[in-house]
């Protein structure tokens, strides 16, 4: 039997006997399986009732981008951007026409070109992402990928941003990939 355990912001799969009980890392409290699943559900959810969709966690970008792209090349694979320093908050710049985006870590200032963006950056006129609701410029960034049906190559990608202050979700840029092999772009978000 395997259960998902929430440990300090990371999800871990752990195998153990059916008699094992689960301890939450934050409180040290013993909780039942139902309680744990409720806790996990609360970590990730999208509120669609307002003008903008609002996600409670960075990982909500996956569901958002899948919904956003559902009328076209649907995003079926998702990767959340994570700086080498461990931060998930970035300044995001992109040129949607050129198909290029760069993120800059708000903690350590490391710059990173998203996927194949570096090849197209020199011709770009990038805009800087800003939250439509609270005007923050710090975002969680994630990329949704639409793959070809008969290969692992990427047809299209979507650069999503979630305001790290108020949670508003959006797609800031997207572009055609359409070449192969391109599956390594999944590791360059
Ligand atoms: Zn960093
Ligand atoms: Zn905001």
C-alpha cells in the first residue's frame, strides 16, 4: 500500500504496511488517511468564481493551463519552474510574438531562458509580467506542453504565471515548438 505524505511543501510517495499511520511534518499530529487527503486537497485548488481564476498553490498552474488550452492543442504535460536555489518565485519576461520567455529568480537573481527561448531572445521585445489584480511582479511560473499523438515531441507550449501574492492565474505566452527531438525541453522550464 502506498500513500502520499506531505512533508514541508514536498509530496512524497511512501510505501508502508496498512497498519502504518501518517504523521504530518508540520504539526507532528497523527492523522487518518481521510484527513490527509483532505489536507492535500486544500493545498491545491482553483477558485473560478471571480473575474480571474485564483490558484491556492503553484501546482494549480497545471490544471489552469490544461483548461486554458482545451479548445486547441491541449496541454497534457506540466513542469513547474524551480530555481537551482529552491525558489519558485520569479520575475517573468516574454515576447509572445517571437515565442520567447525568461525568468529571473526573486531570491537569488539567477536568470534562466525558458525551454528554447535563448535562441529567439535577441530579436525579442519582451514585456514584463505584472499581476492584473494586485500589480505584483512576482510569479510562480510553469509550462504546459502539448505533445504530438504519435511521438514524445512537443507541438506547442504554454508559459503560465500564478501571482505569488494573490494567486491569480494566467497564460503569459505560448508558442509552437514543432520540431524533434524536443522532449528535452521538459527539463528546461
Ligand atoms: Zn534562485
Ligand atoms: Zn496578484
